[in-house]
């Protein structure tokens, strides 16, 4: 119980302070789990990030769940998920319940965007030092970054990961890449049950929705499908939620919730709790959270034990070495667009972002202090 409480409280701190979207979340996770607490090594963390980039669903949330599994098994995954997700879920349920049309001040959001620039750059540098150890990995990163910048569509990310893995198998043939041992606190039986449950729900929910015409079942099915079949994170799932639910809630309510969710810490998938609360009340918000994150949880529980086993294979280890380099290119492209593109508009923006980065990189300041500093700068200067 003490271990689970530690997992929950650590994730809760991240859930309160992790602003800036999924790419920034990976930076916050690295600072807390790898650098500060040393729960796992840099190489294991990067392999988990690579796995979760391949899986559909909210990548940053899945990374948190995977770290929870390493620390405390299935219950650890649940504790990590709840800690990271509940702060924004509770806030969105309250906002939707009170029917408040919040107009987020420009300075507030601008400050968070500047923090995201600093956090993501800090994470990219740290990950690059570990993963980019030779000219081949550097070239994979550069080519991946350029490809993602020119082809910023969902399938491009999958292509980068597949091609990077193939290049790694070929380029590092004959090289022995040793993967650090990864111990998973769940059995293959539990893993198989999770994957079977994932498939059963994928088949049965649409059938139940069609046959029963029950609004709750339809609501759960739509969010489950969105959580399972979407690559690319929260920004990609939002258009799907709009097409699925705007007939049930007004466009004005949807856009207001979208704006509020953007300003929240934690995963953007929690927007489902806002929609559920508007449609069904508080219970709808809770069901919305469970429905959209359930497939992500089942996928991580189902795939992580097999991933831990096959990553020791020399071919898989070489592929992962290249995939890690490709993922850095993907994250670098996301850093440049949309983070930098939509944040650094004038020279003073760059100055503030650099100051926040220096605090994090060289001042070794705690991330939450950087978040507070960015908020203060945003509210005062950009008011």
C-alpha cells in the first residue's frame, strides 16, 4: 500500500503541474521518474516511450501507466493513471457542472506555452545524449524530423517508426546491442486476459449500442472507439469527439470545453469528462474518463510483458536503438510545430522561453517552479 500510495502521489504531482500537451508530459515524466526518483533508467524510459508511440491512444498517459506497472504491477498502473488524470477530470467536471463559459486569459495560456517550449527542449537534449551515440542514429533523427515536418499527418509517425526499426536491423547487423533487463510485475495470463477483454469490448460494444439503443452504451462505445483507434494523441481525437457529440451538446458548449481543456494540466483525453458531464451529469464525467482511457490501459497491460521479452532479442534491440532515434525526430518535429511555431511570435517570447530553459537545464530548478514562473511571466507581461 505504501508503494501504491507513492506511485499515486508522484503521478498526482505530475497531474497538477504537467502543462503543455503530450510531448511536454514526456519531458515532465523524464524529469520526475528518471532524473529525480531514478525509478527506471534512461534507456528503459526511451524504450517505453517508443512502445507507447506505436500503440494507439494517449501516448503520455500510457507511458505513465507503463511506469506504474514497473513499480507496482496492475494496481501500480491504475494508481499512476488516477494520479495523473484526476486533477484535470475533477476540474472539468466542476466547470461543466456549473455551466461556466470560461474565457481563459491570454497571459495564462501564453505562460504555459512558454513553459512547454523549455520543458520539451530540456527533454529532447537529455534523450538525445543517451540515444544519439553514432552517426547512423543522428541521421535517423534528422531524416525523421524533416519527414514529420513535411508530412505532418497521422500515418507519417507510424511510417517513421517502422522504417527506423528496419534501418536499425540492417545498419546495426553484427553489432551486439545489449538491452537492460526489464522486469514486469504482471503475468502473461493477466496480459492475455487484458488483450482478450480489449477485443471483446471492441466487438460487443457496437453490437450492444445498435441493439439496445441505450444512450449510455452508445456514449461509452463512442469514447471507447476513439480511445482505441486514434494515433497521434489528444489533438487528433478532438475532431472525432466533435463529430460524435456536437449533435448532443451545442457547438458553443463544445468549444468552451475545448478551450478549458487546453489550459488544464494532464492529458487532453480528459475532455471526454467535460462532454460526459454536460450530457449526463457528474456520473457521465466519470464514465467518460473510464471509457476513453480503458483501451489504453488494456493495451499497456497486454503488450508490456511481451515487449519486455522480445526487446532482449538482438534484432529487436537493434531495431529499438534506431526507433528511439526516430522517436526523438518525431518529438523534435512536434517541438518545432506546433509548440515553437505557435509560441515564439516575437523576440521577447524567445527570451522568456530561453530563461525558463536555463532555469531547468542549468539551474536544476524543480519543474513546478518553472511552471509557476511561466504563469507569473504570462499573467504580468502578456495580460
